[in-house]
C-alpha cells in the first residue's frame, strides 16, 4: 500500500511539473512562500476575510490560509491543482484558476486583501527614531 501511495504522489508531482514548488503568478492571487506558523502569525493581526495561498506541507498541494469572518480564527484549507484545474481537496468541482475557486468558496474572503508583511529593517529603524 505504501509503495502505491508513493508512486501516486510521484506521478502527481510529475504531472504538475514544477508548479508545486514555483510561486503562483496568477493575477489577483495573494501567494506567499511561507509555512503554516508564519501564515498564522501574519493573519492573526489582519482583518477578517484576509487570505493567502501558500505551499502545503503535502507534496503537490497548496493551502488556503485565511482569517475567518465569523470566528476570527485563522483557518487552513487544502487545495489541489491538476490538469482538470483547481479544486478544494475532496471536492468534485474544478475551476480554471485558483482565483475563481477562491471566489466560489463560501468563506467570505476579501479578494482584494493583502496579508501584512513582516517588518523590514528600515521600518523598524524608523519606528525607533519616531517621536
């Protein structure tokens, strides 16, 4: 069984080429190459509905991380990209782009949101020298 699962994962990764490791350059998509912990840290201080898409810890998959509008909690949803398109893991519905999938999901995502970035050296120095 384990050998079969590994073979399936290798086939999926090969079918997707380097998509699983490259940044998504889809217009209107808030993609960030960060891990779960960093996503949670950034989203905790963001307005509800703010989201980002990041690489998943599962090979060949992506994760939608967002601040839930009803609870304020940071939530994660597994996404898949295949030759058929984008889908929420275990869903039967495929979409041609990740942005269209996100717009379809009933999560109240703010599609114009941008997740706060970590502070830069210059912004930290400016804060120290501010009156």
